C-alpha cells in the first residue's frame, strides 16, 4: 500500500519555443488507501496526469512519488501499479486466464501461485466460468471485469483507472460503480480514477481533484466540492443542472444585476463587483419581494421540475419539487434566496471569496 | 442487392462454366498428355482421354535418366530444390518483414524515416532491374549453385514489410501500454502479442510468398549451372530441347503436373486463412 505525491508536476509536448504545456504544475498528496477521482472536461489533462503516474508519459518537470519512492525514471512495470484502460486493452488472442496471468508469468511467479491468484480474482469478479474464453466471446461488462482482474492479480500498491466505465451502458455503469467501491473497501488499495462524468466522480471519490485546462482547480471531498466550490469553473462543472452564475454589483444587503437592484438575504463579503453563484436547488419560488424570474420553459423529470427562465439578461435555472404546482410559462415568479447558500466569486480570477 | 431473376442466374452460370473450361482445359490436356507414351502424344489428333502410362511416366520423370533430347535430370531432386528454396524465401521474407515493420512502427531511432523510405524505394527495384549487380555480388560471394544463392537475394520484401506495418498501426496503443505495465520488454511484446495477432496476415503472406518463391524462373536460370540445383520450374524448360529434336512431351507434361501440385496444395489448404488474412479486421 502506498501514498502518491505529485509535486509541481508539469507536462509539455515539444521543446523550446514550440513547446505546448498541457499540465501546469499540479501538487497533490494522495493518502495511502485513498480513492481519489480526477474529474474534468475532455482535454483538461486528467488522463495525461494519470498516464504520468503510470509511467506511460514522461514527466517534463516536477516529481511523482509512489510510496515515498520517486518514480520519474522508473519503468511502468517497476512502479508497482496496475492500470485499467478505457477500452480494456485485453490481449485478443489470449484466454481470460492468460490475460490475467500474463504479467505474473513475465515476473516469473510460480505457476501454482499464478493459478491461485487468478482463481481468487476470478472469484471476486465472478469470472470463474469464463476463464477459458477469449475476450471477443465476452460482453462489455465481462471484459471490463477481466481488465480489473488483470489489475487485481498483480497485487499492486496503486490502481489506476482511465475512464473504465465509459464504454458500458448506463445500467451496467451504475452497477460496476458499486462493485468498484466494494472492491476498494475489500482490497484497500490506493486508487486513482479518471473520469469526465461528475456523477461517477461524486459517487466513487473519497476525495476528488477537479481539473480544468491543465490546472488543478480543487482537491477536496465531494461534499466540500459541492458545498464550497473553489472556483467558478468547479461551481459550473459539478452539479446538474449547473450552478447559476450571476455577475453584478454587491452593496451591503443588495445586489445590482443588469441595472436592477434586488435584496440579498446576507451581505456579500465586501462591497464591489462579484459573481454570485446560486444552485438551482437552493432557490425557492414564491412569496413577494424576491428576485423576479420570467419563466420560459419547464422540464418535468419525475421527482423534480426544472424551471428555466430569464433573470434580467441572465439565464437562470431553478429546481423545484415535482409534486408542487409549477408556475405558468410566461409568468414572473419571485425567487427567495437563503443566506447559507450564497457563493461569492472574484470576477477577474473566478476564485471563491469568503 | 441480390438479383433473383432466373435468366440472369442461368447466364451467370454459363459464363462461370465457360471460365472454368478456359482455365481447366489446358490443365486437363497437360494431364492427358502426361499419361501417354511420347509417340502417342505427338500423333494427330492428340488423344483426349487419359492413357495407361500414368505410373510409368511419373516414375520416369521423378527418377530422371530418360532418353529425351533435353535435360534428363531427376524431377524428384528438382522438386526438393524448389520446395526448400520456396520455404526459405517464404520464412525469410516473413521473419525479416515482421522485424523491420516492428522496428519502424514501434521504435523511435535516428534515420527512422530514411530507412522507411529506403525500404520503400526497393519496391521500385525488383530482381529483374538489379539482376546484373546482384549476380555479381552473389557470384563474388561464391553462392552460385547453392541454396543461399537461390534464396537470399529474394528474401528482402518491401511489400510484406508494408503489409505488416499497416497491420501494426491498427494494433491499439493501449495494448502496447498494457504490455508495458505487465512488464513485457520489446521482444517479449513482439513474440507474445504482435506475432500471434499477426497470425492471419502471416498466413496470407505465406501463400503469396510460397507461390512467388516456387515460381522463380529468371533468377535460378542465372545462378544455377548444376543439374542438382535446378528448381522444377526452370527444370521443365531445360527438358525441352530446341529445334526439331524429339522431346519426351509426356515426361515434360508429367513434370508440369508435378510442379503444379505444391502451390495448389498450399492454396487449397490455406485458403481459409488466406482470405481471413486479407479481409479480417477483427482485433
């Protein structure tokens, strides 16, 4: 078991003036036995970061240490890691058993022990009936489990997952998510899991790293990320529908938005221009003297309704209980804010202001 | 779209049957000629039904020493020479092409593109074009009248290298990475993963290259002067003396039949693999 340290990790492609830097100095300490999810939009560098931990990409600057040992110049096979790939990367000409056993065979583990370890992994993953099959004779979910089995049998210090669930259908994905959590609870191996899916990130992570454009925006527990997003990017990326972000002028207990001044339940950290973040679920429609929202469209999702409208020139989304009578399209409703659910961000940097 | 009109069906079959006849008739006549005595073959009209000297003629051809005006070398030995040469050429080509494609696709070495283009350029230089210098080299190295001389100059193959290169480029990058994480070094990856995955391509190439090797004519003509080292295709030509001399056409035809058997067998036995190798995209 091992902790992972990322110290000012930089990745750039090319050299000299034409170099293209894609990761701009990531610092993170991942504790032993922790399950950390790296989440971000495509192209944010999350897979590159994972591949640098795996040793498949060179580290341009900075250090990565696994279990206290700096691994910058160590071959992937020597880093004591196992990786599950997005398309599983099973060897097509080998049986399930051979796929799982291949790494062990190379490291010259005795045959009896290989068999014992593969059988054990197959038992955990319910793959025992399929050991003699080739990958093409398996369903997507089974292939995914073989890929995990291949990682398990190596008994590594770290598991690396590169979007392993994105090729599964929605139902299987939810099921596999639970299996991965159980597996982590059972084996207690430090895990790094890359995904672009915020639901996966929120449900799997003990702590999550939110990345954007090669920078780490926030590294915290899912609760913290949701309750106190560190930047406007995190605020808009985590949560569905995303947080409403309104830029206006705060002055005491009032907020001026598009020339219209509305009351605030609690004052801003200081007077001046701010981006105010409001989660759709933390705003209530009704009463009087609130913020006027012109209702344009209502989406019924069963348990809840999404009310889309205009607040001045800003689009605004409001989530309400599906049981309540929705406002009429075209009408104007008054929004009531609650004091503990106001998120203030700096307009220029996007950073959270307390 | 499948047409299901009966007239079209009949027409298609007529054309196919005509095609088969055009291809098969010369082979049939060769076979018929190989089962008669030399006198029966040359009389007019030529017999169109198999004769009674099948075993006699084939035994004579295989053992050699007949009384024809041309070469009377034993065809058995020629078949052996052809088989060994064709196999060396085939396996040599496959081995060299696999390795060079492996190097070009998976290694970043200096002058990589230079070597890539150097291989490419050899496509423009088939044996016929470089035959003079190649002969000089082979003769200076003392490889005339040897299997080495018959095979080595024909082994380098740009076509096969490209075929394997194209195939290797379709092997997913993740597979390489998975093998790296599993601790497989380059040659281990090559042996355990790349070669088994290329099995169908190798089989297809085996068929093509075996026939290529077996059918060599011009090159053996130059580098062999000893009857012991004649391949069968060239041997047939040597059995036919020019001018008005009397050839043992029955034995020539028997030899031709014998020469056709190994390539035909290779095609028939490996047809399934051959087709799979050319069309299969399953990874």
